[in-house]
């Protein structure tokens, strides 16, 4: 009887989670895509499903988790055997909703934050996969003892528009749970239990900052154009379809970098073609014809997903990562490409390939792309024939070969984070090297200049999608170099627009 009560309580909690997910999806991506959570909730009210589980617990004397999984397997098998495509799709839904109930029964916290109120997250360090799986609505800020300001986790925090402090002197053993604290990332300080005077000072600073943001809102709808008429595209970087609303709220001209690897990092197994197609389609449709540049899988280095079973490496930043994985595991690559091309029928999608070092890699990629397009044609699946193909310029090799590479692609996007790392021979994850890591180094800026010149010489456009794109101290220099596009975190779009209009 206790197991039956546990199961019933878990169903009620799962339904509340689904209500919350429905409300969030409704606000971010519209009713059509939110309805899946209503379907899942209806399954948790299906009498056949509920009675089967309770009967198994009572008659077979087994725990609730086992009964839920066994019943899910049985129902999924029935759905999968049906003739209707719609009913076959319900096999995945019944497994999905059952996994949710099992997570509740097992005490696994949704989104990793065991609090109803938003909190400041303290940690020794955070990996990108840990960060991306957290419930962003419950996070006010990140504070870590270790890590690098140039790491993907720090970049992810900026793209989420969350304050973060890296390499902070704090003891995680102190009982800080439940204390009032202030994260001031302008002055790199964490203030625990502030006195009234400090609190008042910080609230004044916050008010001033919010006023500055309000002034930036007046730039919405205006051109990214210099005083002498030079127009620059200002796009936004995102990690998932859930970031779409931030792009629209900040009036970005398009999406210059969709980091598709975060779909993989947020999953316990390889995301299916259908799961990826849905994510890409939501963004393509949501941008209503504006350009959406999706970077193919960039797993490896500090972005690890266990199910890829990547070997431990002495130097993972220079190891088996990004396009190297895709070319060595073509089945994984083709699944993503099929999803991307299918989504291209619903918006203005471009595809970008990371960590390129040679023309041969581009030729190998284009061959696989043609195979995927031929498969889709044979299956009568619609897709756009005009998808732009571009590459990331983030290695010195790509810079040196940019004249030849430009003849094979439609655009370049310069990844300044890795380009700085590889040009300076400095591991961007190594916190001991922060003082030597100089993204303004002349060698980095000359590499950017050379890439732009070779791109334009061959008739293709060139953008920057790395962190330097939002560095407004360099905006004029980039425009003088001839840059066509800057892609930045959504919260930086209006700040960059303001700077362009002053030049």
C-alpha cells in the first residue's frame, strides 16, 4: 500500500512539473509546441495505465519504479505495433512520461536545483553539461572556486544573461545554504549577509544599471549602421530553442551561432533525428525568415557527453573533437544533417562546421551533405536546396588556408575564443594562465584581418561569433577591417548596436 501511495504522489508531482513546462513552452515557443506536455499529462490520467501499475505493485509485490518501467515497456510495444503514424509516435511519449515519474520516485531533482525559489549556485567548478542541464529559471547567478573566464561554462552563463564569478575565494564547507547574498560581477565580489548600508548601495547600483538597459531598449527597430552609412549585421548566439525568446526580445537581426552541441549535452543519449529536427524547426519558424546559422556538433575538449564514450586524452583541446568526431562517426553526423536539412524547409537555415583545418575536410563534408540530400529526395522529404554552408575559422591552419577555403564555402565565421587559444598556445581552461591569455593580442587581430581579406577576395561574407564580437572596445577596429557580421549573446545585441551607431 505504501508503494501505491508513493506512485500516486509521484504522478501528482509529475503533473505539476508538466503544467510548469506547458506554461514555459507556451510563453517561449507557442501553443502548438507546448501541447506535447498536455499530451503527457493526459497519459498520467489514463486509467488503463494507472490501474496496470497499481495492480502489478499489489499482486507481484514489486516496487513502484519497476512497475512503472514494466508497464511503460508494455504500452510502448502496443503503440509501436500500430499502423497509424500518430499512434506509433505515442510509444516515445509513454516512455518519456514514465521516465519522469521514475525520476520523481527516485528523488532526482528536475533541473538540478532543489529549491522553489531562485538561488545563487556555489560550486568548486561546473562543466558545460552540468550547467546546461540546470533549470535556468531557478538560477540567479553562478559562483565557482575554480574555472576560467574563457571556459565554455563562463560563456554559457553570459549567453544565459546570468552574473557569474570565477575563481572566487570562498569555502564551500561553510554553511551558506539559505543565507542572503549579493553577486556583484562588475566588481567581482560575493557579499554574504550584507549590512543595510551595503544593501542600499547595491540596490542603487542595480537601479542605475536597469536604467541603462531601459535606454538601450530605445534602439529596438533601428539599423546597425555607422554615421557614414556602413551597415553591420548584428546576430545572436544561442544554445537551444529555449533561448529563442531572448533573441526576439533583444531585436537581433538573426542567429549567428546556434551551438547545437548543447542539445547533446542536455541529453542522456544521442538525440534522435526527430528531437533535433523539432529543436531546429522551432527556431527557424520563430525567426520568421531571418537567418539562423546552426553549427554542427562541437563535442569534445571541456564539452563531454558520457554516451559518446570518448577516450581520456592528454590534451583534449587538441584531440578528438568537433568535425573530427563527425567525420569519423558518419552515422552521428548524418543524423544531424538530416534533421538540419529537414528543418531548412521551415525557415532560413545555414549550416556551419567547426574546427576546420584543411580543404580536404570541407570536400569530405560536402560529399556527405550530398549523400544526405539524395536520401531526402529519394524519401520525398522536403528541404531547401539553397542552404548556405560555412565554416568556423578558429585554428591558425584555417587562417593560413583561408584563401583556398573561401573558394569552397559560402561564408566564414571567426571563433575568436579557440582562435586565441590556438594562436597563443594557451589552454583557455587553465586558470593559472589567465594573465597570459590576451584576446587583443596583435597575432589574433592580424589573423582576423587576414581572414576577412581572403573571404572578401573570394566573394563570401565574414562574421565573428566568438566572445570578441561583443567587445565594444574593438567594434570600430572590426568595422575598419571590413567585418560583415557580429554575433553576440542576446543581452549584448543592443549594446553593440549602440556602439556601431556612434562610429
